[in-house]
C-alpha cells in the first residue's frame, strides 16, 4: 500500500495520464466496439439472481462478459451451453473467464470453455513470492497452459495484480513473466488501476510489449486517497480520477488490445449494478483519439 499512496501523492507522476488538452482533437475519435464487465464486480447479484443480473447488464449496453471461478463455477451452476444461451439471450458474449482449481483440472476447464467458443482462460492470481525464480516457474506453467489452450483453439492469459509490479531480488516479476513466456502462447490482461497505483506507466508497457496486453480491466484512481483503513482506498468510477482513459485506450487499440472489461471493487453508489451503469455510461460517451 505504501507504493500506492506514494504514487497518488506524487503529482509529478500524474504525467503518465496526459491532460486531455494535449490530445489532438482534430483527429476523428473512435469508440470501443464492445464493452465488457468482469462478473466478480456483481458477484452477489449473480449468485442470488443470475438471470436477472445478466438481463440488467445487457440492458445497460454491455455486450461482453468475463467470468471467474465462483462458488458455482465459471458457468454459475449451469452447463456451459446453458450459460452461453442465457448470456446470448441478453446480448452478451462470454469472452473469457478467470479460473480456479476445479474438479477435472485445468484441461477440463479448457475443454468446456472451447466447446462454447470462449476466447480465453486467464490465471487471476499467484500471489507475492520470496524468490524471482518462482515467477520463472510460473512462466513455464503459463507456457504449458498456453499450449493446451492453443490445441483447443483458445488463448491463455495472465492477470497481474499489484505484486508483479513490486521488485523481488531486484527485478519486477511482471518483466520476468513477459520475458519468459512465449508470445504465441501467453497473453496478458492489464489492470490499469494496479499498474498506475504501483507507480508504473501502463502506456510504456503496452508499447514495449506490443500485442501482449490483449485484454484489460478498467477502474479509476482518485485524485485524493481515502483513509488507509478503507478497502482499495484509491479506487473510483471511470472518469472521476487521474487515469486518462481516452489516451490509454487509444494506445491499447493501436497496440493490439482487444477486450475491455469494467471491474470495480469499491463503489460510490448503493449497489455494484449502479456503479456498472455509471461506468458504461462513461465508456459509451468516451471519445478515443488516435
């Protein structure tokens, strides 16, 4: 948390979120072709009323979903084909899912995901490690998983949280993972929030590792942090903080980013669904410049 607070206090570091006034507004703007949401954001609603929650998300204008290894599994207690149909009936496509260890192992999850045309299975968490060699082992594991996904017509991805941006044995784990994974087998899902709050430049990573960051999670970072006792004290709705999404999403589109998921863990509204509505309204009106 220290790095996060230091970053937010350091106004000089805000330069990574370029002022909108610096953008070339004479160039025609783009819009995101599709806007997705990570279902962890509305997990309580999904658990209590899966059908109703998907209906609300579809009506808001979301068109893509990313699931996760919930208590009911990534298909929320349904067969994979049933969940696909329910999502489709509401204008939603299940693009990807974070996975947990489940009966049948990783290979079974790949088979079920591939059967309904999903694009990705994504490792969501490995946790902090004491040795950088552990991250090299993870890279080998990711390559193996990527090969298995490729055999089934899918892609494998890794979603870094904050810890890969903290040095271990003098190296950043994110750099080690990028260097030791096969670009033909392993993609990455950038979380703009964690990249920024750990003091790193998301644009630099997207450009340096062109087409490696194919997916992303989106939430914003408050200009002024909340008390340290609050959970994710610096998170806020899109457009309410310091991250210049018009610029960064333009960079992402130019360098191979394809899937864009709203994911927020702290809310300024009564329910996560209300926050989901605010976030998609921002993205629908967002002018993304070349």
